[in-house]
């Protein structure tokens, strides 16, 4: 009788367990935070990589972007960026591009390497002229669209809190423009970006 009673109690206890009690609680590091608003101030120059960085800060612009992670650790991501800069000598630029980024973390600090493809509209720095009807006339085109191939490096700070609102970073972007003109088919450019991710949703 006693054994039967204990057996019934054991069966009741086992069948009364809820499935949720066996589910692990995810750690803050494993929670993805997709689709932040990424805002940055950027500085541009037409130059080979890491050359003439001082003059880069004379040409100011801005960019808006966002990203989504491919995995739970959020160290492999896809980013989309829209940016504009002013450059009086080289011409203003408007671009939209996407990059695949690898982002390893070292405590609250992370580094980033990324590469991708995009479209860039290069504005003419001066009024362009065409020879027509025996005289030089202003051209109607304000610029031209070009294939853009960007690569980048970044370092940023995420902090120790999973729900941190702001994540500041500094990024270096080098990109090639194809078809700038017949004399310069591949034009090297660089951007220095200073900005932050803004997480509105957690």
C-alpha cells in the first residue's frame, strides 16, 4: 500500500512538469538586435588607401544605414548604407551599397571587416561643356552613375548591457569607382566615418 502510494505520487510529479521549465534562458550575448538605425558623420577624399588622411576631413558628409545578423551570435551581418558627401574639388557623391561584415567581439569592444557592392552617383565638380553647333555649350548631365566596390574596417564599443541604446564606432571605408572617365577607369576613394548605432527596439 505504501509503495503504491509513493509510486502514484512520483507519476503525478513527473507528469506535472511543464515543458517550459526545460528551456534554457538565452544569455544577453546570444540575443540578436537587428535593424538598428546607424547614423554617421563621414569625411571623403579621392586617394589611395590611408593616404592623405588630413585632407579627408575637409570634405564632410553623412550616412544612414541598418543591418541584420545571419546568426545568433551576431558576428556575421549584412549591412545596407545610404550616404552623401560634399567635395568641392573632386565632386560631390551619393551612394547606396550593401556589405557583408564579420564582427568578432573582445569583451565590450568589437572589430569589423566588411566588403560588398553598390551604386554611386558622382556629381561633376564643375560645369561641364560639350562642343555642339560650332561652339561650347553647357552639358545637361550633372554627373554619372558608377559601380562601387567598397571594403571597410571598424572598431566599436557595445558595452556590457544587452539593452544598451547607443553603440559608438569609428569606421574606415575604401572604395573603387569603375568607369569614372576614359583616362581613369578605376578611381580610388576613402571615407572616415564616426557614428553610432541607435537601438529603438530591444
